[in-house]
C-alpha cells in the first residue's frame, strides 16, 4: 500500500527561505491576505485532505479504472465523494481572482496545493486540474458575459472544464484540425467534429462540463492560422446558468490505457453542438498559447509528484528489507542481514530520487513566482518581460522534469527488486502513471524543438543570455568568496556551475553556426540540448538551496539536520548528476549524418 506524507518542511524551505515568497507577495496589494499564518494553515489543511482523502483512492482508482456504458462515464468508487469535499472546502477557488468567486490568493500558492494533490493521486487531480486550463482561457480571452456565466461555476468547482485540441489525425500538428464551426443567426456556432484523448472529457463528478474547443470557420486559412477557439458546454445553459437540454456533445468511448486509469480520456463527438467564440476569429492557437506555458508547468509538476511518491515509498522499503551484509562490515549484527539501504547502489538510486524530487520542486516553485508576476503585471512591458522568462524555462521544465520523473519512478521500482513489479506495492503504478507526462502537453521532442529552435536560435540567444546572466550573477556574488568558511564552501558549486554556463553559451553558438549550414542539426541536437540545459538549471537551484542551508546553519536554527541534508544532497547532485552534461554535450554536437544517412528503406530487412 502506497504511503504519502506531504513534504511541508521542504515546501516551506523553498517558499520562505530560498525564494522568499512573502517579500514577493508584499509587492502586490492583491496578495495581502497571503500571510505566513494563512499559508501555513492552508498547507496543513491541504496535506490532511491529500493524505486522508486522496491517497487512499490512488491504488483502488487504478485497479477499478473509469467505466464506460453507452456514453456515460463512471469514475472509480470514492472519486465523487472526494471531489464534493474538495469543492466544499473551497479548494478549487483558492488561487483564482476575486471577481468571479475566487479567493484571490497567489497562483504560486495554488502550485503547492497542486503538488500535494497530484502526488497523493494524480488521476484524481486531473479532473480539477483540467478546469484550471479552461478557466485561464476564459479569464484571459472571454467577454464579461462569458466570464460571469462560465467562470463563476468553474471557480466554485460545480462545473469542470476541458481542453479539446487533439483529433485522430493530429496531436502535435494542430494545423491539421478539421472540426468545423458554422455561425448561426443568433451569434452562436454549430460545432461538428470528433476530438480524441480528452482528459476529463466525460465523467460523473459534476452536473456540467465546459469544453474549450479548437475548430475552423468556413473559408478559414489552411494550417494554424485558420483555427478559432470556442466554449462548448456539455449541457446547454441559459443566461442565468440554469441547465437546459443536452448540447449534442457525446462521449463515444474512453481509452483503455497504460496508466492514469482513473482519469477518463474521452473520445468526444460534437454533432452540431452549440458553442460561442472566445477570442478573435482565426486566432485560436495564439489565444491558447497565452496560458499554455502555465499549463505546461502544471504537467512538469507530474514528474516531481511521481518522483516524490516513489522516493518516499522506496526509502521506507530500503530501511526494512534485509539482504546480505554491507561491504564495510555488518551494520546491524543483531539482524540476519543488513537492510538494503547500506548498499551503495541502493543509496545511489535513493539519492538520485531525492536530488530529482527536491531539485525539481525548486525549479517549479521558482517558476511559479514568474506566473504570479505575469498575472499581476500592471503594464504590457512588465507582462512581456515575465512571459519571456517563463517561455524560456517552460519547455525545460516540462520535458526535463517529466523525463527525470520517469527515471526516478523506475529507480523507486528497482529499489523494491521483484516486489516493485508486483501491483500490491504501487511502485509499478507510479512508473505507468508518470509515463504519459513526457507525451501530453507536447512531447519531449516537441518541447526540445521549441527550446532550441524558437526560444534560443530564433531569439539569437536572447532568453538564454538573460537566464545565464542570472546564474552568473548568483555565482559572482561576492558573498561566495568571502572569508566566512560557510560561504567559502559554496565555491565548489559555484565553479562547476559557472563553467557549465560558459559551455552552455559556447555550445549554443556552435549549434547556431552549424544550423546555418544544416537545419537537421536542430532536430538532431534538440533533446540532448534540452536535457543538458535542464541539468544546468537544476544545478543552479541546488546551489541556491545549498547556499540558503549554509546561511541557516550559520545562525541559531532548529532542524539543523534538515539543512545538513540539503548540502549533502547538493554535493551528490554536483558530483553524480550534473556531470551528465558532459556526455550530452558530446551527443548534441554530433553530426546529424549518423541519424539520417541510413536510407529509410534500409532500416529493416524483414
Ligand atoms: C492520456 C492522454 C491524455 C490526453 N489529454 C489531452 C487533452 O486533455 N486534450 C487534448 O487536446 N489532447 C490530449 N492528449 C493528446 C496529447 O496531447 C497528444 O497525444 C500529444 O500532443 C502527441 O500528439 P500525437 O499523439 O498525435 O502524436 P504525434 O503528433 O503523431 O507524434 C508522434 C511522434 O512524432 C514526433 N513528432 C511529431 N512531429 C514532429 C516534428 N515536427 N519534429 C519532431 N518530432 C515530431 C512526436 O514527438 C512523437 O514522438 C492526451 C493524450 C493522452 C494519451
């Protein structure tokens, strides 16, 4: 049976000490309510809800899965009751604006809530999670009328939302979308088409579901320039939000999948369903991109959640499972054998999981502050500056953290030996559940092309330079080379980091030059480049955490072991994980020829 205790001490270390959330909140009068007392109370209550209500449904939800019967989808036992408690507790509205029934707390605080819920039960958390995407779209692009009608119910949680992009012929290449929208005399549109793989597309948790749908108007330009965005409710609603007749949105099937079995993944048929346009005609994809980065940070979180859950359980097991003796002599002579945690290889797996989890969490909580800045920006310049930073870091977070989340889940399973492969323990479920995170919301390959192609090469390295400057600024901080012995200990991190950042810039320049001669270099280098960038970015946050831990230990602080553990984990990261950049550098600079020279007809001789 899977165990989970919310890592509140670690979350508070990040929000209070490393990223100083409270001084960040003070800059915005709208966040005046987000005081340490209130935030503490929210974290504690959220932890209780996740540990007591959501975790017990994690494995049973996987076993039972969602059921489909003649268009009706039933979620696993207990899901609806947990959802009702979630709504009663006001959790959905926590970090949404006051005007439409939200509590007005910062999005960054919402991220801590999402982390705990997603770790306790990712499949369950996807139902309210998808609503956030729909809400952000309506908040940013909806008319006042649309906000009043749809946003209020979504914020309460009495309705949920979806994002309907994918069709049978296209997921990545949305320029191929075929769903049609035709204008009616009353200003509504008739939507006709089929969407597949729609998370939370049909379920029994709420009375209505609000679909955000990509479709084409008659005569719209081909490709991505001819796609518009529509709000299409499952059940028709009048101006007061009263439910009417069915809106001809039917669920044709749900997918039988590898993981996240308790999250319904629906085929939706829109058969002259009534919808309203949101945002300008033919600008649907642009509208979606305005919040896509935030949604992708939410998916990056799945990697951290899986890693945390797997690590907590692997650690408990490694302390109890007895096998052979430590190479340096018996550690528990009174027992028939030593627990496996004494073996360096098991330690390596556990330390890797710990470094990925805590490093990944730091990357997410840093980025969550940028999301706050975008939401609170008073001028377009301010918004754009924050959006550029988010745009650069998002593909790194999304792909790197989900790939590492998968790696970590596999380590956790390995720690259990053969028992990891047996369902009862839940470790193989974590491996299955996290696997989707590298695929949806843009595959790793697509995130990598976005990073190297659009965010780095197309901007001539502008966003990379800005981020490198921030890291180098941290490295050059005079306090690092002060005579204070605690601060001097930072040097080992700072040297490695500065060297890696200098290489990052150089390799990028070399790739840019190569790309002028051979465009295939972008596609052949991109995934390695993204992972390379990810290790450096994570290194930056490990160095920051180590620095904060040294500062804490220099004072009179409680829980000294917590800070010592941070420093030791940072040392592990710099010694064992950051060096992966070396092999990635080699492969990303390799000639694309070895990938492409073998004629596709010669790839197999069957
Ligand atoms: C469980 C689940 C839930 C989902 N939830 C939703 C949802 O709520 N809403 C929604 O709209 N969609 C959803 N999706 C769809 C998901 O976002 C897509 O499956 C994903 O974007 C990939 O699209 P595809 O499956 O069509 O793969 P394809 O686009 O066919 O890609 C196949 C492979 O080719 C690669 N590839 C494609 N184009 C390129 C290129 N130009 N360069 C390099 N490589 C390329 C890809 O990286 C991938 O490896 C979900 C999918 C699943 C399985």
